[in-house]
């Protein structure tokens, strides 16, 4: 997704939480994707991509406000046009909340078992519902996941399948 956006000239800031940093620590931006194998150096050298890593606090009640402060600071200097939350919770929630506070459109992406974890205790059903109700667009990685989200939220969900770069990942022959 990042490569597709930067290919058409859109700059992308990635904010990611890290358990490997001290709580609240922010690494300076890196101009590459975090921990992703790159088929060529073009993305690593892409100045349109900045990655900010933020150390997680023990609880969300400290992590969320600190994340909002970072997003506010970035938005003041970069003037975002939209916000994308990858996973419904916690990233989708914080992306949608930040977007609502700043009059920006929010897109959230349901992945993995987002719905199954968020619907049942100890999940956070109220944040899940609020996120689905307030994001301008919801995507899902499969039709089956989209159906779950549609059933829960009563809204249409765009399917954006997971993709794998065949130049980086390929099946090996058996026995090797």
C-alpha cells in the first residue's frame, strides 16, 4: 500500500508502536519500511516514507494520549489529508479518533481476527463499534471478514486482499 501511494507522489508517515523502546520513547523518522524485506533499494531510499517508532506504555490509557500528541505534532508540520489505521483496534481506533478531532477522513483496515477479538470479553466492543461507525471507509482482507464487519456495523466494507510480493516470497520445491 505504501509503495502504491508513494508511486503516485503521496508522502506517507508510518507511526508504529514498539515493545523494544522505552515507554514514550520516539525514534527519529527512518526513511524505510519497518522490518520489511525490500526487493530493491528504491523504497528504502524513498524520501516520501517516514517511519516513527513509539515505545508502548504498559497500558493504553498512557499510550493513546502520547500517540495523539505525536500525531498532533506531525499533523501540524505535515498537514495530513487522511489517516489509515491498520487493524481495527488499537490502530484503527486511534486513527479514527485523531481523524475526527482534526476533520480528516479515516480509513480502517480489518485484518486477522480483529472482529473476533474485539467482540467478546476481554475485547473492547464499544471502541470497536465506535471505530466502525466513525471511520469514513472500512476495508477487510477477505470477503468472509468483510461479511463479519458488515453484519456487525450494518455498512458496506471494501475488500482489499492481502498481497505477497512474488519477487521476495516464493514457494520452494519440496525436499529443498
